[in-house]
């Protein structure tokens, strides 16, 4: 008898970076020395106080047991203080904050908590591929909404009004936007909250990039009444150099948080206590630490801009976040073909924009998560090609 996977597995593909990184690893194993400018994983460590807190907590024998699914009070309180300090948003640490094992897991928990099979979900095009893949896994119906360079990569709410909104239950938004780097706008947040309340659509804002090359961190929850209809996810992966630590959070009203907890408590068994204590310490970082991180990214960004120009791409110099997003002007080649050529001929891995949706097909994305030396070497290799 032939064994087949579930339909949900047949309906999705393996994550692009999962497959591509296996190819890169094989090339490196063969001696290729590929320079990776594809993944947005910070390559520098968190604040030394974070490492010291983790080290000390690990030595305590009492810290190695299962922990509550709601997280330790120290972490929830630290998240609440962080939101008050940086965003001016008041959150009840007991009822309005749910720690997560990263935002990617949060996408899954929220989708399972709010979407029944067949429910509609609004997904940005271009946007984070996980919004679509998890929507498919839970059996939701995906309605992609266009973001365009001409529109500043912001939602067109007049166009959204023409969709079958009675079938749509949830909308994903993400600013500063990945992959385009478009900055958050309070006008967009206000329209999103108004749109959600008008149509009974839960607005979920994914907000991991607000501290990277961005002078004004913003939160959707700054909009009065936003918590009534909105959820915001945040993460320490990008903002505090902790991608492998897997620490994030969701913030909303107590009812929404309780639904997310119902799902989460049946899927995972909580986080390691020393990790949560270290994350709470990370959230105490002051502006000078964030400034020092951004100085490094700013210097790398200049090299990324040189690479973009060398590749014949145009870009918006005002974009924020861990990447540089640029439009390929040469119509004779696709961005996938360009990315493959750079990988195999220059041994440089960049991301073609098509993986983020059809509106990303003429764009490429360069990560800032490599040292200046490696990025300069990538630039040298690319210049040596006859493009």
C-alpha cells in the first residue's frame, strides 16, 4: 500500500531558504566559499549582559525544569516595560502579552487560533512567505493584496474594499516592511485599525524590524483602540541580535491572547528559563547599544548599495531593516536567473524577489548580515563578472 502525506503537506513547498541553504552548504563542502547575503540572521552577539545573565542562570539547578506556557513574570514585565519605553504603549504583562518561541511560530499559533478551513486571510504581495504557507497549512483561503513601489509599498485600502470581505477573517501587515524596507506610517496603521473594525477582520502586525536603521520605532498598538481588533508580534531576533535564541511575543487584548495561549499550550512546552531571564535583560538595552548596532549595519549598507548599483539595480535609499531591496533594470534576465548566476559564478548568494510574491519578480534582496570584509569580497567577485 502506498503511503501518501496529508493534503496540507502536498499543498506547500519546502521553504525556499531551506532548500537553497542545502545547496549552499553542499557548495561550501566542496570548497566553494560562498558568501551568503541571503538570510536576515544577525551575525553579531547580543549585549554582554545578556550572555552573562544566561550563563549565571544556567548554573542554577532550579532553572532546568519545564516552565509555564505564559512565560516567567520577569519576561512579560520586561516586554511591557519595553513597549512603554520605546512605543509609548501600555500593556498588562499578565493578560495582554504572550511570549513566543519566535515570530514564525507566532504566525502558526495565531493562524490556528483564528482561522477555520475556508476562512479568508489577506496576505501582502510581496511579503513574508510564511504568511501564505501557514495559511495553506490551516486550510484558509488566501487573498493576496498588492503592494507596489509606486504606492510606497503600503496597502491600498480602497482596493481592499472591493474584495469579498465577508469571507475574510484576518489580515497580515508588516512594517518596516520585509522585503522592501518600506517604513511604518501612522496613516497606514490608522487605516488598518479602522478597516479591521469596520469589517470584523483581525489585523496582525508583524513588527521585528523597527529598531534596525530606523530612527522612529512604531507600533500598530499606538493607534487608539487598536487592541480591540489587532495583534502585534515582536521579536528579539533582529533588534537584539538573538535569532537563534528564539524569543518573541504577541500583544493584544486579553481575549485574543487567551485564544493564542490555548493553541500554544497544546503545541510546545514553554521556553528555557535561563533563556527567558536573558531575554528580559536584553530588553533593558538603551539607545546607545542600539546605535552601536546600527552603526555596523549602516557601514554594511553602503557596500550593499554599491553591489546593487554594480548589478544595475535601482533602490530607495530611505528604506529600513536588515536588507536592501532593489529593482533590476535589465529586462533580458529574470532575478532568479541573476541570483543563480551570482551563486554559481561569483559564489555569492542573494535572494531573488519572486519568492516574496509576484510583485517581487523584478527585485532582488541583499542581506546586511555579513561582515564588511565579506561584503567587500562579494562586491569584488561581482565586479569581476561580465554582467
